[in-house]
């Protein structure tokens, strides 16, 4: 029995609840709330280190549902819907939801600790940390898939993940990228790697080596 069959047997419960689409809808609703209905709510839901220290302990979780603009929301939700749907079908809806939420929480906590130690007070929003985690999981389960970057540049999924990791790491180390939360993205990749190794019992590096 191959690894994929073992994973299906261990984690799938036979029902597909399409949590990916539900997460997309939830993010869209939160965007409407924070951008149009009650903009002040963004300060309660986004991750702001000084607010977390002041008692808003839920922010390292809720920040992943808040977005800084329509384009930010659109890009993240397209990525979530495309890659998340495939991952959810492979590992099961409940397992996918657990993975996604824990990835976002892990990225939020790591980011908070980093900002706190650096004495930096920022406003962190976006699902990118969790989505980077989903992208790595997608590359592990569909390593031969080709993703068209900018709509016309074909790149194999594992290669794209490796390139993203290099870009995010170099940007974090050398301070490039402006307002982009590179550490949050890296945290998502690290979490997905650990999740695959510990819970899925798959080594992403070995998968990439065999398929590249």
C-alpha cells in the first residue's frame, strides 16, 4: 500500500464538506465587515502586538481572516480555493480544516514573538501564512502538477515552493519587501513541513527529490 493510500485511510472520513469554499466565504464576509460595515473592527481582529499584550489574545488567530484590500483578498482566496480544494480532497475535510487553522495560528504566534522581541508594533493581516502551508502540502501530494505563474510561465509545484522559500528567506534576512510579512510566509512553510513529517509521516524533501 502506497503512502497516498495510507493517508486516505488514516485521515479521510468518507465525507467531503468543502471547507475550502466555506473558508473563502468567511474571509469575504470578514472583509465586508472590516472594510465597509464596521472598519474599526479590523483593530480587534488584526494582529497588533501591543493589543495582544493588552489582552487581545485572540489576534494571533483572527488576523488570518482579515485582509488589507480587495486585491489582497482576491489573490489569497484564489490561491486558497485552487490549492486548498485539492488538498482537502486528498486528506479529508476535517483534517484539512485542522491543518489550515493550525498553520495560520502557528504563523501568527511566530510573527507575534518576532515582532515583540524586535520591539516592533505592526498590523498583521492576511491568510498568506496558512496559504503558503497549503501550497507546500499541495506540492507534496501533487508533485507533478504544473502551475502557471503570471498565467503563462509553467513551473512544477515543488520548484515553485522551493523558489518561494528562497525568496521569502532572502527577503526576511536582507530586509526586502516593504510591508510583506515574509516571516509569516516562512512560518507557514515550516509548519507544513513539520505537519507532513510528524502527522502525515511524509518527508517533503524526499518527495521533491524523487519527483524533480
